[in-house]
């Protein structure tokens, strides 16, 4: 579907991030599993061809796709939403999304107000999608994840937060959506001051989240591979960085300002 798709979909062994939170995505596209005895939550589905790999990773960790009860999405581009149709079919899970993302999932195509609408392709449709509100907490048994609308990269972009524990140690986990200002042919963020203000607010909101561990939807945005390597070398808490969300936000704030300057 794209020049980078083989690179994004390259294999990566699944691993525990912290507590009941696991990485089950590919080398270039994050997918995260949050587990419980009463069912699991899956965040993002990668490319259409990633679904089989995600399923295999879940099983390698000792879990079952059939026990996934809820699937949620960061944003509705083919590289993050493409596998959701197949994963829902395999699991029979509920799929939930923001209002804008729900429309895109149902039609299998980004909405026309998406900054990248001009060059983002189709993906398998997800006809049945539950819509949630900004700030709503979604539950599967004892699991609770909270949606934070972070529009900018797409109108329906959503960042997710939850808490994972290991014995008595509990950490705030953030699954951060893309905050980079990518524009398709003919699109200018600067043509809509309200959109720019909302994008800046999204970046600031992510930077202010309680945040012990951050995983971005493209793992290289938050150096997942580097952290995994450092942990393998003996740095037990390599994934823990209370400044991670602030650093991610600051980097993307600079990116947005560069984009706006280029447009002018």
C-alpha cells in the first residue's frame, strides 16, 4: 500500500512493556494489548497485513485473540486502522472510536477534512463502531482506559491513558497518537486558525498528562527499540521516563511551528 509498508510491517518479537501492558505490534507500527482475567483491550491494528502478525504475537505471549473484548484506535489512516476489520472479525470484540474516527472506520477511508485525505488510501471497513466522548473511560472488567481527543494529525485523533501495576508499583501508561503536522497536496493548516489552535491544545494536553511510560503509534517516535535494547542490556526501567510526554509534546510543537512557517 505504500513504499514504507514493508519496513513498517517488519517482524518484532512481542514483549511486556510494564505490568499487564504488552507490545504486540510490528517494527514500525505500534499495537498494544492490555490484559485481564475477564478479557483484554487492544489498541490499534496496524496495516491490513499486520493483523495476522498481531494475532500471532498475542498468542506467543500466552493470550488469545478471542479474549479481546474491546479494540480502540489512535487515528484512522490505513497504517493504524487497516487491521481492525480482521481483528474484530477474529475476536468478536467491540470497536470504539471518536465520532470523526467512527465515520472514517465505517467508510474505510479518511474523512474529507483530514489533512492527509488527498494521499491516504482506503482500508477494510469496520461497519459497527461504538462512539465515545472526549474524556470517557472505557472498561473491560477491571480494566479502564481513558480517551483524550487530540485532533491535529487527523480530526479524530485520540490518545489513550491507563494504569498498569506490578505488585505494588503502579505506573501511568500513555499511548500517544501522532502529533506531527503532515499535510497532503494543497492542504494548509494555516488556512484555518481554529484548527491550528486545536492542534496546539492537543499537543499541550499530551505534554501535561500523568505519564510514566509513553508509547507512540509509530514506535520510533518514542525510541521504543532503543529502550528495549537498553532494557536487554540490564537497564530495568528503560521504558520509564516521567518527562516522556512533555518531551514528545515539545518536539511536535516545534514541528507544527516549522510547518506553519513553511506554509507562509
